[in-house]
C-alpha cells in the first residue's frame, strides 16, 4: 500500500531514506553556518564616550561610585557593613 506523498510505483529503500536524511542534515549545517556568518558580519553598536565615563564613575568609589558588599552566609552569620549580622544571603549597596 502506498502512503501519501510517495511516488506511485517507486519503493523507498532504507538506503534512499538514509541518503535523504544526510542531504537534509548537510543543508541544515550549511544553512546554520551561513546564518552564523551573516550575524557575525553585522556592525557592532559602539558605546558612546559619555556612557563609558558613566560606567567608570560608578566603578570608582572615591569619585561618587558605589560599594557593593555580598555575603552568602553558607558557613555562618555574616557581619554587614552597618555592624548587623545576617544568617541569610545578603547584598548591601552603599552609594
């Protein structure tokens, strides 16, 4: 009995199916490589000098940056910058 999509009078052998799968796999690999190369060739967005200056200002505590203190509390209580102890994970951000 012929299935839908089969060519009348032509039997599909396991070798023919394997060949079709190899061709489909090869097309998938080539298409993926082409898409990857296309995306890599796109121009990258440049970060402005003002944005870089803002990032640098936040990173330097002496110039108005911020201090971030973290504690996981895995091996006992943590002493936070304000002197309190925390038995749970904590994050403190000081401007």
